[in-house]
């Protein structure tokens, strides 16, 4: 949980309660999120075509 007015730096992963930075985001993380985002969009389009 991110506390009120707590700042999490860009390109980092935060976890815990309260949130704390646990590591920097690596290129493989960005690649995974790009693929996951596209999968979500594709599945939404597939669902809407069947509805």
C-alpha cells in the first residue's frame, strides 16, 4: 500500500505494506508487460466479437 504523499521512483517495483522499493524494472519486465497488455487487448476484442 502506497502511503499518502509517498513517492515511488519511476522504473522501480514497489511491494509491501507500506510500499517500499524492492528492485529496478529491467528490460525483460517491460517486454513482459508489453506482451501482457497486447494479450489483454486481443482477448477483449475476441470476447466482443463473440458477444
